[in-house]
């Protein structure tokens, strides 16, 4: 099973700050990686797919990069609604796994 | 708009079974798969299995093989998941999700609590 390791576990930032979340895969997943946002009490929401493509309706302040085993989600300037938990997820070899999550909290 | 609406909260005793439904609307049901995942408190989502909306083919995570079944009713555009032999470790929120390549959108989630 491909293991995804996210860092950091928690990011304490202020509105307007830049947020950077990392995801490392235990083996190459090519660009088959997505990012999801989960607010408290809600289901996850697709933000980024194929490592760098924004899903429909996702603001331009969200961007993704990387390929192979190392990926990054960047939020250029945090808005109040962006404080949430973010998960990376891969799909390869008929296997779907998620990272353990990164909580972006208000400092 | 595309929407997945799940059945309500369940409370079960250890050893029992639970069935959760997922009603899809706003798209052609047979063109997509429905995946089922669960999320224990404070944890990331965990993939459990999927069913093709068209041919009904299923695939399950080895972790749940033998006690987890996904079915679908194309006329009702609804998928069902059943999990048997419940233990306290099955307490989680269960989600259905439409998938072509990525998980989008998700149902609202169904809380299943297993407690004696």
C-alpha cells in the first residue's frame, strides 16, 4: 500500500499569510494526486486534482505542484474560510489512500 | 447540480450489521462509480470499496473483505453499503462519493456508532 505522509501536522497562521502543506508518497504516484479541504462537520471537498489542476469553483489562491513522490499545496493568502484540515490523496494501481491531514489553524 | 444524499445516523450493538444508502441525482448514474469511505474521529478518510454504476462490478479493500458489501439499484439511482459483525472500531462517519477519476462530490456522511 502506498503511504502518504503530510507535513506539518498543524500550521498556525494568520489571515493573509501564505500556507504551504507538503505530501510525500512512499513510492511514485506520477501526478495522480489530489488535495481536499475539510471544514468541521462537513465532508471533504476536492480542491486540486492531477497534482496541479484546480477543481471547478476553487479560488485561484489555491495551487498545487509536484510529481513522483513530493507534492505541495499552497494557499497564497489565507482567507477566514480557509482555516480547515487538508488531505492529500493518491490513486494508483486500483488503490486509493489518503494522508493523515494537516490542520491549518488561526494563530 | 450533482448531489449525493445519505441515510441518517445509526446506532448499533457489537455484532450487528448496518446498511447505509446513498441517493444520487443530477448526473447519469451509470456513467460513474460510487466509492465508499469512512472516517474515524480525528483520522483521515479510509477507502473501503467501490461499485461501478453501469455494470455493477465491485472492488473492496482487503481490510473489509468478507464483511462489507456494496450494491446499487440503477432504477433508484441509489447505492447501498452493508457492514456486518460490527465492533467499536467501526464507529465512524461513512461517506459515499461519486468518482470518475477523483472523489467529487461527497455525500454528507452518515454517523455509525457501535456501542453496547
